C-alpha cells in the first residue's frame, strides 16, 4: 500500500440523471433532476462538463467536450427504493433482499401507543406522510400547547419526530428518537429515525437543520469494514456516518452545508494519510429538491462546479476522486419526494481521463472500485471501473 493514497468520494445528494426503466413503479416516470434543473434555470456547469458529464447517456443539457478530463458514466440502482439509505447502502456493496418498510398510511396505532408509553407522553400529533416544513407550520402551535411529539414520515423509510427546542430539550428529543430506533426493527424495520428540532414563534417556526440527528438501522458487513480492517483511514464527512449507524469509520467530520462539507473535504485531501474520504453534500436534496426550488438547486450546482478545480488540484499523483449521486429529487417534478433516477458517476485520477464508463448495472461498482484501488479482495457485488 502506498504511504499516501486517498480515494475521495463525494455524493451530490439527489442529483439524478434521468428516470430509471422501473421509475413508473415508483410514480416517477419522466423525472430528470439534472436536465430539468439546467433547462429551467439556464445555468452552465463548465467544470463538470469538462470531466465528461455532458457525454453521459441521457444528459442533454451540457456540452459534449471532445477530450474529457475524467471518466464518465451513470449507475443503475438495484436496491428497491429511492432514498438515502437504499442508495448509500448499495454504494458500499449491500444489496437488499427486501425493501425497507414504508408507511404511506402512517405508523400503526398500537406501535405509537407503546412508543408514547415508553417516552412518557400521553399522545402524539400528525402521523402521516408530510412535508417537514408544513408539519411544524400546521402542528407547531398544538405541539407547544401539549408537548406531544409531531410524528410524520414520507415516501422514504423514515420515522421523523419534530419538537420545539423551547418545549422539549434537545437531548430529550434525541432520547425519543433512540426509543423509536430500538422499536423499529423486525417487521417494522425502518431505515432511519430522524430528530427534527425547530424554533421560532407561532407563524414563524423554522427547522434547526444544524441540530438534526439521524439514527440509522445498522448495516450488515460491507466494504467500509474491509477498508478499516486493512488499517486504512475511513473518514465520513457530513451525514455519511449517520447513514451507516457510525459503523466502519475511523474519523467523523461534521459539516452544516455543502460549502462547509467541501472545505472539510479539501482539508482532508491535503493531509498525509492513506484511505477513503467519503462526503455527502446534502443541500441539493434537503434545502432545494424537497422544497421544489429549482433556482436554489441550480445555484448549489453552480457553487459545486466552481469548487471542482480545487478538488482536482488537491489530488495527489496516486489519488482518485469519485463524484456520484444516490437518487433523484427533481425540483421541477410534482410532489416533494425523491425520484427514482440513474446515479451520476464521474472519476478523476490515474488513467481515468477520457474513459467512457457506460451504464453500470449497480451502485455497488463503487465498492468494488474502492477495494481494487486499495488492493483489497472484495467478495461482494459490483465490478470495478478500472
């Protein structure tokens, strides 16, 4: 193993490249996050185009450069879903036998009764799929009056609990979520429990995204475990460690925004160690996709594109950079949920310039690529891109 060889992988959360062949089963036929955002706003992404993004099948809004600086392709998700957990678990080589549970009618009444008993409250509010910002708008006043948790879900496998920091101490909210995490297993296996603290006065409530906390279902053995066991660093930036229940990491680095995540990533790339830097940039999804804000989504893309030259300049001679996405969240599409789309796959590093990676058959090709680059044996799914 080289003394200083890093693989930096950055997830552009929800920047999908067009609907998958099975998208109609998820109600997402016609979704196309990247192209629709570019068409709606007219933005240019010259550095992503230079890597080869405009040459990826299905991408019609960026120029097809003659000599791409990187390798380019797209990935088809195998796992049955379109959310953070299904996509990220597949990245590390986990193919799900069964989809995570979703709750389109809300959570069972007997479950919620037992949940309230365990956390010591007399009731709950809402319990149905709902927008997070609308949940606190519509139920915040009653929550302040009663102290009951605002419980809601989405099209994803999530149990979300909102509470006002002035009414429910933050650590109490986190404890409420730990109770739910322990209960949502087996037949009720839910991918993530999310604490959603908020503040403000009636009519002016706002979420404290910096205090959000995710409690994920622990994943099975995966390539992160293999990289860590080999004595390499595995550094998770942003919400990445939360997604894997903090398993498989040697270091965790917090970030509160896309730009902060990029700053922390660049700092790590310049340090002297060998291993994996794994970053999620969540603003695309959380701030703009779910809120159907194509202008904000476009600005976030422009901001990332502007920092891409710095990321490339920070690569050592033996380092690799992967830029991927985990699902779609088309800000021009109906509803407020994720969309079932192809994942992005761009790569830079030794021997990658100008390579057409085509359409990969699984997100797990990322896990296989990491393992091969680090010289590790990998018995899981996926085929390396090298």
